[in-house]
């Protein structure tokens, strides 16, 4: 997978991601039978557009990242994110179509993330997708953001088919999901408080690493001793697959405060490594246990935290020890991107699921809730 980065004048990182798929002639009979989906993602601070063929082949995947803009605030500012989406959306779509070598006339459907996420940011993408659908007459498909993250595994793992267990870990979500079929999910575990990525961000700020916390903790942990400190790992008695990272975060913050009051020098690398170990061990143990008890031999990871090197290494080790096939997207496909939205939308398109132009952004859209999943939908 080739990745090109260019930093624009305003500090926004503009990334072009290709998986090496070669475009075919448009009048080829084989192409005429293919399904091309233009996908849009704007749930948080990445403006993204992609063209995906048959759910697993990425013809283009354009991302305009706002990390540089939000770093000075220590986190994403919703209003700034929404304004930047408005500025960058059309450019990303034009670039995605151009890189894929197609026009809107070649597209079979338009897909967009409609929840969960920041409502203002979501509305930019939803409005754009609805406008394109209305102007071209192409079907409109709304995609759940977490469903997109899960589907990122289909892009690089061509042999992966449901059912399997998927651990979804990001800045806003920590879910342990049984993927029963395409678009069919059962959540067997989720966080009771902070998401894993949220805990990474808060601890990173507390030890002076800054934002975004996940990559900075991961980098610092490589230089530290993971056994320097023993931080607590919460277990939920009435729900063995649920997660809780609030106590762990508080324990780290308490140690930092005590060290400062006693005039002790803070070893960032050791704290980062010990904290990361505590998070990763809980995530891995829950996922492995779920596979064994539910009888699945396939385990995937997804979401921004799924790019964490410590998580990937321990998960691979434990899957090998327990004879479980391990699947993970490349780190760049763990972040928010539109290719994953196109992958998820393909299977909805094949089922005949269509959204009306009354589709709206749903910032708290749950995964696996059938009533909400079909909000604004109709079947062809």
C-alpha cells in the first residue's frame, strides 16, 4: 500500500492512499458488472472520500487530516472541525474520482457515515452525499461509523468472511463485537466509562506528551519499562466482556500528582509503557476469551487504537498460542477513512438497502440496534 503525504498551507495533512489496484478500461464487460461506490467520511476531524470496487478493492482513498489544527487545543474542537470539512469536502471528492479514473456517472451508489460522531461534522458529509444522490439519481446508503471500521478488515484480508469476533477500539469506542454476517452484529462487551483511545489521550496530556495521545504513548512506550509500575486492570463482575479504563486513568494521574508533590522526576517512557501494558492486556484477554467461549477461530481488530504496536504484537502472540486466525488492517486504515465506509456500504447495497433523502445525522447511533439501523431506510 502506497501512501503519499502533502502538507498544505494551513497545516492540514492531505493523504492519498492506494492499495495497488489497477484501474480497468471503463467499457470493459467485467467493469460493467462491478459495483463502484463513492464513499464519504466526516464523523470527526478527517475529511475523506474514496472510490471502492466490490467492497474490497480501493481505487482511491483521499484523507484531509485536521490533526495540526486541533493539536494546539489538546483535542478536537467541533466547530473548527465542521468548518474545515466544508472547506475540504469538494476537493477530496474530486481528488478521489480523479485518482480512481472515474466520473460520477460511473458510480453505482453514494455512501456516507451518518453516525455516530460529532453532529456538525456528520452533517457536512451527509449533506454532501444527499446532494450528489439527488443530482445524479444514484442510490444513497448511510453507514454506521463503527461498521466501517470493522469492514476495513475486508480490504486487506480478502479471505476474511463472517462470522468472527472483532475488537473495535478508538477514541470514542471500545466494543467487543460478534460479526454474525455482513451488517449483522452482536455487541458482547463495551466500555463502562472512558474508551481506550480517550484514556490514551488523557494520560498523554497528563505526562506532557500532548495530542494526539495514542501515537505519542505508543512511541514513548518503546523506550520505557512496561513493568516499572503496576497500574490496575478493572474487571466487571456482572459483565465479563465489558471494559473500564477510568480507574486505570485515575491511578496514573494520582501517581503523577504524587510524584510532582514529592519533587520526583517523572519518567515519561516508563509511565507510558506501564499504562499501555495495562490497557493492552485487558483488551487482548477479553478478546481471546470471547473467541474461545463463543467458539470462533477468527479475531479481527479495528479502530484508531488498533494501530497501536503493543496491542498488535500481543494480540498476534496470543492468537498464535490459542490457534486463532488474527486479522488487522494496516495502521493507516485503522484511522478514519472513506474506503472502510465504501467497504461496508457495498454489502448493504447488495442487500438492496437504500436511504431516502430524509436521512439525517445521528450522533449517538448505536451499533446492532435494528430499529435505529434502519432509520430512514427502505429496501429496493
